[in-house]
C-alpha cells in the first residue's frame, strides 16, 4: 500500500505511486514521438531493458529519484522543443546531427544516453534556445 503524504498547502495529497505512473506514461509517449528504440529509452531512464518493457505495458515499476529526474529532464526537453520548433522538427531534433554545444556534431539522443548530466545539459541547451536563460 502506498504512503500518502499530506501537503502543507492543503492541495491534493501527494501519492508517489501516481507520480511514477504518470511520469512513466509521459516518458513513454515522448519515446514514441521521438521514435526512440527500446534500448535507448531504457538507457535514458537508467533501467534495464526488461524493466522498461514492463513499464511500457503498464506494469507497476518502482522508480528512484534518479529515474524521476531523468523523466523530468526528458519531458522538459520535449516541451521546450515543441515550443521552439514545429512538431515534426521537434520530434526529429533528437536524431539530427547538431553542431551546437554540447553535442559537437553528434545527435542529441546519442549525447543524452551518456547519463543524467548529459540529459540536464541538453535540457539547459533547449531552454537557452527558446530564451529561457
């Protein structure tokens, strides 16, 4: 049974299991939009391929704070790209070679699979593109 924590601002109770389920659903939709292979999606989320396969089917998967940070970064990148580019370009952007820092001619997806710091650097880059710095 999940522990429900009450927030001090009297808003709806915080349910960690719901946050995980919603986060995984959003992450999965971004992976579909970006046409990311399952192995790369698992790497971005920092879980095994088997765990990602279970999560995609809606099976309950326990997430760590690191996993949630990764989901947040990916969803933020997705949103930033959608605000800056057309939907079609926004969805292809992660698979296009990019000369901008920090990618140095690599595809952003390849860079982002390098770990959480790379995901966060990509998020900062996309935020800067749209004037968020």
